[in-house]
């Protein structure tokens, strides 16, 4: 099984920064794309940033120049650096990972339970 746990969400003032972390554990055999999504109240879940396997990082337009996705394979951790935060960035941020396990060769998209980011004006 695979487990993803996000952390780092907090209440911050506009213009502030946060660093979100997503720790992965379990019998991971192969990893595909890893991503960060977010969902604000009353809105659909939307992609924030992603790292395709062997590819360059990509970002949603609202994230370009402000957010940075990175990973540390040695620590089995995915990060999202949030800078110049705005009230409209308020949302629950989720990490996701496409992976196969030692018990199943099929790629499946795993999700964390999310971490709340609240930006005050």
C-alpha cells in the first residue's frame, strides 16, 4: 500500500511564504507523475504543479513565478514552496502520486488527505 501525508499548511498574511511537504511511504515499485493540486471552497480541484517522470516541471498559470515544486527521492518527499501568497490562494492543498506497488503492477493515482493553506489580507 501507499500512503501520502501532507504537512506545512498554515495561516499566513498576504505576501508571506509557506513550504508544504508530502511524505510518501509504502511498498512503492514504480512512480509516475507526482503533483500538487488544490481545492478552494465551492470550486473544482485544480492542478498547481507537477513533475512528469523524466520530464520538466510544469505549473498552472497562477503558480508560475510564485510556486516551486521539487522532490527529494532519498527522503521520499515532495515539496511545494509557496511565495508571494494571496488571499485567493486559500485552499486545501493535496499531493498526488501515480505509482505501482509490489502487489500490483498497475499504476494508480494516490492522494494525500490535504493540508489547509489560509492567506489573510
